[in-house]
């Protein structure tokens, strides 16, 4: 679910038929109170939907196909691309839902946990996919229990990634615009996928479920 304007909500789900289904709210629900727009395809896991800051009406949808590859679909304000029922193949081998962040009107960064349990990264710079070609992914290493990474962008060229390690600790890696930091353990004993949100300025809040008590745990970064 995402929103790109006031009184505007976009909802995407994978249906019982494995197709991507779409519903929207603009004061009332479309295409109807209980109906959905069928966007076709056959997918696993939950879809990822991203709105671009400063780019009204632009949506990007990322889904994982039944063969574990990642597919891309977009809305440009008037029509679905590549078409109403087709998708752009981005390759890869995923074991869970992708995570995406957009820190400008044209920049998109996509992250996914691969079948080898490493973290993989791909980006769109406004004109082409990196690294090198559409089906290639940057391997950021590690061996993770998470099936969906948590990623936030505090500013242009700044990315912070969080995953659950095989030691059940929270792990972190960041991009400063030119280099990736080493992986760093932030400790804890957690299970499942962490969730991270930007809290303004240099602030990051991370939430995760405790391994032993199933309680909600919280870690905050204030910039220093």
C-alpha cells in the first residue's frame, strides 16, 4: 500500500489465482467497493509498491515470479507499463519480497534476499538499470535469516540496510554515495524481518520481534 497525494491510496495484493490485484481510494474505492483490477501474472510473496518523491502519479510495483525472478511494473499517471498485463523481467533469485526506496523523482534502489541468503541490490538512475544490464544484481554479501530486508534513505545517495543474521542479531550496512560500509552487528536476539523508518533529519527507527519473548523491540539512531 502506498500514497502519492492527498486523499489517494493505492493497494496491491497477490490474489488466490497468484495474479497481482489492484485497488485504489480517491474519496471512494475503485474499481468498486469490493472489486479489484486484475493486473495479471503469477507471483509469490507480497508485492512492493513505491511512490517517487516529486514525481506525482508515478508508481513502481515489484513482485517475485513463481520461478523466483523479480518483475517490474509501473504507472506513469495515464497508463501501466510495459502494458496493462505485462511486466519487465529484472532477473534475480529471491526467497522473499523485495524492498525498494526512492530518494528522488527518478532514482530507485531495490533490495532482495537471494536463494543463497545473501543481500542483492539493483538500481534505476532515471534512464537505465544498474549494475551493467537489466538482469544483473550487485551482491552485498552476508547470510541472512530475513526474507525481506529493511531499507531507508535519509537523503540523496544515503541508504541504510537492516537484516536479521543467522545469529539472530540485527545487522546493518550503509551507502554514503560512493562506498558501502562493512556489515556491522547491532546486537539483539530477534526473529523475522525487521522494519525501519526514517524519523526525520538523521533519525532512523528500527522495529523487530524478539526471538525469545515475541515482544516488539525498538532501536533508534539519532545521527551520532
